[in-house]
């Protein structure tokens, strides 16, 4: 399980950055302190799904849409 805010960076691929603070916050809300996120592959899958969300939609996207449309692992 990942607990520290900066651990979300482990889900980024080489050279990637979060496009907005909102993208990072969404990824943190899903992945950090979540007992269903047990390995780095799951963390990476979550972060990569969040990065696919357009900036205009990141603040209002429901979790279910992240799972269905953007391939976020269902960990909640």
C-alpha cells in the first residue's frame, strides 16, 4: 500500500509529468492509502488512466467513468 503523497510519482512513466494539479489529486485520491493497491503495476495503471482524462473533464469525472472509459483498475 502506498501512503505518502509523493509516492504517486511512482505511477508515472519515464519523462511523464502530471498535466495539472487536479490530475495528480485524482490519482492520489484513488491510489493512496487504498488497501486494494498492493503493487506498483496497479499504481501505474491508475495513474496512466487518470492521465488520459482531458483537462476540461478531470474535475468532474466520476470514478465509474474512469473505470469504464479510461481503463482505470476498479480498486474502490
